[in-house]
C-alpha cells in the first residue's frame, strides 16, 4: 500500500504547478482521495478532496478558484493543479486515501504519501 506524491518545486508567485499522487490499485479505485499541506510550524491543513468516482470535489476556501483536484482511476493517480500560486501556499503537500468521516480532517484518512515540497517565491 503506497501513495507516491510528486510534482512539487520552486515557482514564482503567480505561477502554476501540477502535483500527482500515484497509488496502488487496492487503495485507490474505491477510495475518496484528498490533498493536505503543512507549512513549517503549522498544523497539517485540508486543501482539496475528490470522491472515488471523480464526480464531486471539495476545496478549502482559500484554494477555491485557484486549485483543481482531479483523478484518473485508470492510472491510479490523483492530481492537484495549482494556479496563481502565492507565497503563503509554500508547504509540503501530502496526498491521502480517505477512510471514514469528514473529508476536511486528517483523522478521516488512513494512508498518506511522503509529501512533496512546494515553494512559492515572492
């Protein structure tokens, strides 16, 4: 059971990045998936989530209109397209497989990727 996040990097404010999270099939096809982020000295916070079919998406208020979560079940991959990035988006981004409960809380997820660093310079 593995989640492998990638696609992070250094980008200037206003730029874009697309994160990917490749998952093992057993935990992907029937799982809702989420993205969280954690900045230094801060708690891990919800960014976005998508249901298992890809028909419903959920976003933190600060990401609405800038970030888009999507998934390709044939490729066992979930994506996070991030546009108009701001310095405050700088964090380690984690993908996670949902288990039970509200999408917005880390406690609802039982599998986590290793994280990918996103740094936005001003």
